[in-house]
């Protein structure tokens, strides 16, 4: 059950972050922070399909993490869910066509090694 929850947390976190990134790239940068304009921007974003799905997947991740904490130590739960960084970097490269340099790949490798150590 513990590893199933880890899988749910990692998968839903990755899905939420990819959807959020897609939607924010579609929307563009917010440049006007006056209260009226900012309110209209927030109201417009509330109806964005990808953003709504991102919030849904974040909620799944949150509640699965809370469930995981009911029978796993925090010292296990937090590091093992860092596996999402590995998948998010791969998704950023393949799906979002982002540039990922060698330092980031090295960091991903270190995180993957750490998660593998926890799995032993």
C-alpha cells in the first residue's frame, strides 16, 4: 500500500505541474498588478481547463500524501516522493520542449539514486 501511495503522489504531482506549466505558458506573463486588472486575470484563469485539472491533481497528491503519513515516517515519505523531480525533468524535456542542461541532469541522477536507496 505504501508504494502504491508513493506512485499516486508522484504521478499526480507530475501531472499537476505539467498542466500548470502548459496553462501558464498559454496565458503568458502577468504584467499589470493593479487590483482591478489582477482580479480580471484571476477570474479569467479560474475557468482555464488545464489549470482546473492541475488543481485537481494537486489535491489528489496532497490527500495521498496525508494518507501515506498515517503509516509511514516523514523521513521516508518526503524523500521518496522526490521521485517526481525526475519525472518532471523528463516531462519538461520531452513534452514541454524545455532546455535541460547537464547540471540539471546530474541533479536528477542524484535524486534518482537517493530514491533508489530508500527503496532498498
